[in-house]
C-alpha cells in the first residue's frame, strides 16, 4: 500500500483528538477510518474533509511510500 496515514494519527495525538472525534467532525464513517488504519486508499473527498476540519494540508495527514 503506497499511502500511509501515520501523519494523521500523529496530528490527532498532538491535538489530543480521538479517531472517534475525527469521524464526527468531518462526517467520516468508521469503515473509512478502518481503511485508513490499514493504509488503504480513500477518496480525495475524504482527504479534503479531513484537511478542512483539521485546518491542515494533505501533506500533514498522508504520505506516499515507495514499495
């Protein structure tokens, strides 16, 4: 899986925010958060909503990893 959401999980810790709160604020489903936990692709719409809710850039929440 070429994408990692580790920066997002670190950002949540830094902001003392839970994954449950992340689901609530921008309206992201548990299954989407589960996909992110597994490093699977999610839609750009989801990424945009997270960036908007957390007032951050895409590079703050996802990184590309080469195989």
